[in-house]
C-alpha cells in the first residue's frame, strides 16, 4: 500500500526560515499559512527545524518573539529521509516518534521537500476512495 516513493507525494516548494530570522517571522508563517513545522536552512542545506510546538513549549509571550532568533529555539538534530524512500518509511517514523513532518533531503543535505502526516492521510484516502464516495455533508456544531 505504501510502496510508492516519497517524492511522489512530498511538498517540493517548501517554505523555510533562516537561523538568524526572528521568532516573529516563524509565528507569522505558522499562523498565517497554517503550517506546523518550518525547516531551517542555510544556503539550501537543512540545519534544523522549528515547530508550533517549539513556540508553545518556550512559554514566551508573542511580544518577546522579535528578540529571539530561530537558531536559539530550533531543533538541530532532525530526522530526515531521501526522496526515493518509501512512503511507508515515513509513516513508520511518524508512528514511532510521534512526528508530524519530515524534511526530505538529497545526498548532500540540501532540502528538496517535506512530507507530513497530512500528506500520507491524503494519499491513503485518495487510494481508498478515488471518487470520494464516502464524503457526505460535513456537520458543524456551534458551541
């Protein structure tokens, strides 16, 4: 089922930040674009990742974000995969480590994509229900 290659479903046009960017830049991208993780790159090479969880656990107020650099909060030890790995390999890493996004890098460490749990869910859904047969009207509850 998940024997296709990651490059077939990964996002290739990845939004990134630099180590010297402020957390204000990160906050704006995370909230405005609805991202949950941003790879950190220097000259195209992956050097870290920063997530919405990193901002939450920092316990900083929004007003402080402009004074803190990405490099001060980013995770530097990052799990990655190559574009020719199987989609199932990404799913295994997500399940074992409770990650939700994995940067995809080439042999030289250059960022070439990202795969998320949402990408895998969408891939599996589209394989199982190619005609959207089971999608019914969504019901919203207002509290």
